[in-house]
C-alpha cells in the first residue's frame, strides 16, 4: 500500500446561491520519501488538494488515506509551510519553534534539544532569544521550516513557501529544504506556479487542469537530475527539455480557457 492514496477526490465550495466545483475525480498515489509537486493554472484547486491532505478540508467526494489513516487522524504529524512565515512577533524564535510541540502535548527536554539543534543545522545559531522582526525574510522562513520539522512530521506540505523571497534567497532555501528532506527521508508535497522549482525539487510533478482541477498529466523527473541539488539541476540539458514540455502543456491549458 502506498504512503498516500487519493481516490476520486472531488470538492465543491458552497455559498447561499452558488456551488463552485474546485476538484473533480482526483486520484494519485505517493510513496514514502517522495517529493511531489502540484503544478497548474491559478485557481485549479492545487491548494484545495493540499488542504485536503492536511485534514483542514473534508472532500465532498472520494477519500484520502495517509499511512493507512485519514488526514484528520494524522493531523499532529503533518507539517504545513506557507508563503508567509506566520511567526508570532511577540514571541522569541525559540518560543515560535516550540509552539507546535506545546500544542501537541509533545514538548519535553529531549524534543526541545532536537528542535534547537535543527535550528543550528540550518544556519541559525544563537538566534533563539531574538524576535522575528530582527531577522531577514529568508531567515524567518528557515525558522518556519524549523518549527514545522520540530514536530517530526510524517508529511510536509509546502504551499509556495519561497514565492515571497528574492530570487537568490529562494534558490538557497530550495537547496536547504531539498537537502533536509532527503536527509530525513520525509515525504513532501509542494504547490507552486514555478515550473523550474517543481522540476528542480521533485521526483514527480502532477499537472492540474483548469477548474475543476483534475490531474491531466504526470511528469517523472529524470533520475540524472534527482541526484543533484535544485541549483545544479537548472544547468542541465534534460532540465531544459522537461521545462519546455511542461511549458507547452501549460500554454495549451490557458488557450483552452
């Protein structure tokens, strides 16, 4: 059995006068330790699917199973990293990082030491007592990563976590997150509009159609790219080839609207 199985997932958003279909018959499997990207036009339901995986939304139809349980049963072991860091400005970096462990009732001296050691691993030594406003945007996103990893998630969900950063910082964080997830053997799902980001970080890419979102194509990133850092991937010819293929598919989707 695969680590994640989505079967016939569909979802509607209801208002008093309308029903909007966001997803239609979405099915896929993800193996443990895989890095998957959701790519597609704006409004195609990528983030809705991510929210269903997180257990924040119950699908209107179909089901999702993660590690043989529902997302709701796994909620304490699913990490969610967003475009904004959402650090509490009145709390220290240490307090922000330990917040998830406190809420889950899993804060101990051992988990605290592990979380703060991870902070050092990602290049943020001696910032524990500082406040978020004392750090740069890239440093705050690193703190957000440390907060997410502190709960030792089975699954890491990434909703455009680098899109608000300058390009150089974005590339550095892509490499950092990629290396960390591979080192810890984590399963991850990334929502992005950036074709290059999807190719450079993923094992497979699921391309969504216009709303209602359906998976219309799956791209397997060549093995020769999977052994490289996201930064180095971009210099390879096979990267350019798959980039052009996905670009053409996205263009054809936009022409169909």
